[in-house]
């Protein structure tokens, strides 16, 4: 669809501006990356997740990451549905309700693209 990439980039750049925040900057100086790059990122991320689930992740924080699950067979944190239910039941009741949602977060704003691309990057 013509213009979809540009519109998507614009949205991610300016969506917080109406709340008083600055425009977002993009990694790689805003350069578009190709399919091969995206696939490498996906493979690398999946590899890191697989290592984490298998208990192969090193580092100080690795032991503190809970990987309990009922859906990844042969993973270090795999537990039965009954064990998962017991974990959930063992959690204390919340002491207080979550605060109400601030009404200002529910505003809708239309932002017309008036800044040329070269100025935004």
C-alpha cells in the first residue's frame, strides 16, 4: 500500500508529541532495514529466549528471572497445570486496588504531518 511505511514511521515518531513529549528518534539513524536484517534480529532474539528457557543464560540476573510455564516442554521452568494453579493460589491478595486511570490518557488527538522528513530525522 503506497505511503504505509512512511505513515507508520510518522506515527511512531510523533504519537507522544500531543502529551508534551519530544518526537522519538530511531535506531540506525532512521534508515530502513531490509528483510534479512529483520530475520537476523528475530533469530537472535529467539536464540536468547531459547537459552533463557533452557537455563543456559549466564549472568547475575539470569537466576532471578522466573521462567515457570506450562507451554514449553523440556524447558527448565516447565511445570504442570496443577503446579501453576498452586502457584497462583499461593499469591497474596492485593492490599489495595489499582489507582484509577487518569482521564487525560484517554484523549484522542489528530496530528497533521506538517514537518518535512528531513527535519524530523
